[in-house]
C-alpha cells in the first residue's frame, strides 16, 4: 500500500491550491451519498496523529491516517490530474 502523487498533481497543489514546502496534507475518506459510490477522498492541511501511509513529494508530505486506509484494501492510491480536476486512482 502506497500513496503516489504525480508531478502534474503536485504542480496543481502548489500553483493553484497554494500548498508550499514543508506542509502536511492529509488524504481522507468521506461519506458523500448513499448512491453507487458512497465514499470519496478529500484533502486538507493537517498534522498527522496516526499516519499509516506517508509520501513526500517535492518537500510536501501527503499522508493517510490509520482510520482511513481501510478504503484502500491494500491497494496503492495515485493522485493525478484529469483535465482541471484532481483525481484518485487505485493501482
């Protein structure tokens, strides 16, 4: 299980979202609806409490807490860009 941030996503986080070197970015699972895909990922600036997966990309740390990795089911998560949107892909 790993967290991968592509260079294009990193460029978006720094340029358009305003993230800077040394920041800690939490990727979390959130409930969005009772439909076919009831869960989605969210991103926020935060400080780790119990990080289970961590990666550093160009001096920015991305992580997921232990309570959120259940959604990965042992798979890797790639954060990328599709058009103008941040997207999440399981590998």
